[in-house]
């Protein structure tokens, strides 16, 4: 199950991602927003990230206008490694090297075709472990 959420700046792209995931038979839980009314992205980041850290959802996808605010907010949640991606390469590497458990996108900065390629790469790639495991552990120890 993938947890997904956006603010108004990411609403349209979120809808496209949900459609894409459903076509691929990937289960998705939508944490809002549900229209283009202005909302505060940290609220949605919190809900999606909590679903991930509680293991209710394997991974999260968050979208705001630029992806910046929502990724900053997500990375404040203990246990979250959120990566703002602008390319399929970013998405692949954030899984392989950083074990990112939340993907962030900018609805106003990344076109829908590239965004869906990014989502596909993110969901297809796996953490490599090995030397990267130690580094990810060091990232997580910064929470202490
Ligand atoms: C909302 O206008 C906008 O600030 C938000 O979507 C995001 O881009 C923040 O980083």
C-alpha cells in the first residue's frame, strides 16, 4: 500500500499519480487534499509520513508546488527519509543508496509524464544495502 498526499499545488499531479498507480494495480491510500482549496502542506506530510512509520503503508508519495516544502516537512518526521526527485535517475538512486521511504514531487515544476516515470522508477528500485546501509544508519542516528 502506498500512502499519497498533496497540498493544492500538487493536487492535479497527485490525481494523475493515483490513476497511474491504480492502472498498475498498486494499492494506494489518498490522504488528501481533495480539491484545490489552499491548505498547509505540513499537515498532509504528517499524515502520510505517520502511515509510513506506523507500517500502515510501505512507502509514501508527497506532492506540493515545488516538492520542497513538503519534503522539508516530511524529513522532520522520525523514521522518514524523504527524497525530492526531478528525474528517474534521482528516484532510482534515492531507493538504491538512500532507502528513501517517501518520494516528493513538485506539481508546478515537474511535468506529468516525467513525474509518472519518476514514480515508476521509485517503486521499481530496491535498496542496495552494503556500504549504503552504514550511511543510512548514520543519517538515522542524526535523529538522536
Ligand atoms: C503553496 O503555494 C506552495 O508554497 C507549496 O505548494 C510548496 O511549493 C511549498 O514548498
